[in-house]
C-alpha cells in the first residue's frame, strides 16, 4: 500500500493563506460591536503573522492611525459640510497629496509625518469653508465669529507646523545620509592606504 505523501506548503502559498486569513479576521473584528472572540482571533493571527515574518499591517490596504484620521475627515466630516459628491474628489486629491509627497517610498516615520500633514491640510480646507460660511451668514453673534476665527488660526498653525516638521525631518535625514556616506568613503580610503602601506613593508 502506497504511503500518502502530504503536500508541503510553499512559502508563497503560506503567505497567501495567511494574507487571506488576516483580512478575513480583520473584517470580522473591525467594528465597535465586534464580539470579543472575533477581536481575540484577529489578535492571535496578527501574532502568528509577526512570528512568521509577515508584516501585513504595513500594507497600504491596511490604514495606519494617521491615514484612518485622514479618511474620517474626508469620509465623515466633509460630507456633513459639502454633501456626498465633492468629498469623493477630495479623497482622490488626498491620495495624490500622499503620492506627490513621496509617501509610498518613504520610511515609516516619514510616512507618518506625511500623513499628518495630509490630515492637517484636509482639516484646514474644511475650516476655511466653515469660516467663510459663518461670516457670510446673517445672525451669527460676534462671539461665534471670533470662535470660528480662532479655530481657523489654530488649524492654520497645525498645518504650518506639520509641514515644517516634515521639512526638518527630511533635512536631518539627508544630513545623516551625507555623514554616513562621508564616513564610508573615509573608511574605504583608510583601508586602501593600509593595504598600500602593508605592501610597501612586505615588498
């Protein structure tokens, strides 16, 4: 009688299987009313993926906390102010904002700063619209108009700080890369000189 040969799962097949399971359990647990068992199952599969070296939470299809904040602004807050259609266009423009800012190729820390700038940019745009509507309308009190102006100034400062922080981070990263490159070049030059000295001594 022939012995049954069990099929060995290839690394690619294992990754595909875990990716499917990860998303299935994510969808089941991604609700404020999800049962604790569903959340535990997702927590367990995340731990299994980590042990196997699959970092699926880094995929663009799984939103980071900052990206989630961005889509709350555009998909929840914006429709209350502008209706349903215009925020759909803004959603695409936000994706362009991320792409044009180099989000896809940036390291994780820089990605978070880019996402924060996009959140602040979106909130500033909404606040500008809200401010204009409040000052065009009749019957608003001076106190309310002052409040909207303070909110607008706050969102302007937040956006300016986010862009400034991102710029400083990039300058520091570039300076670090230059220093590392110079150190590598100096080390290579020393090794060449040492080899030349060794050859001269042993000649």
